[in-house]
C-alpha cells in the first residue's frame, strides 16, 4: 500500500468587490511537504466572471495576478523574492489573508498518495 502524505490546500478566489465578500473560485494551491510539492492551478472563465461581477474587471491584470501565484510556486527567479523562499514559506505567504481582488480560502489539510493527482481532483471539484 502506497504511503499517505499530509497535504494542505487553499482555494484561489476572485473577489470583484471586496466589501461585498462575494467570490468565484478560480484555482487551487496545494502543498505537500512529504513530496516536496507546491503547485497552483488557475482557470479564468471570463464569461462566468463577467456574469458574476457587476463591476468592470481588467481580465489581463487578473490573469497576471493569478500567474504570479504559479510563478511563486515554481520557486525560480521568475517568482521574485518570494519565489526564492523555502517551499513551506512560499505556501504560507501565498495563503496569507489579504484584502484584494485575488484571495485564498482558509487552508485545509488532507492525506494523499499523489499530490499532483489530488490537485487535479480538487481543481475539478472546486473550480470547474
């Protein structure tokens, strides 16, 4: 039987009007220390977002903000100074509470055998 590894994840959300606290799930960030795994998925459905929001959205800017989560997860120079932090620190920084158009949910734990497969499953269940 394959070993189970503790993982943590948070849902990436677009909050068009922060004061209304309404959001649309657009991605997942998953961290599994046992597998040395940190990755984010993003899916911007512009038609769904425009229908959900009664505020004008700069979709190019929003896409760039979401891509920055992915660059930081990769841990390379493209992720800037945060991308150079140890993997656990990057996850904690990415999931810190913020009051902006892109936010994360609370962090949730679980057990998995394959972090990449778990990320794909969570994305399908919570975003698509």
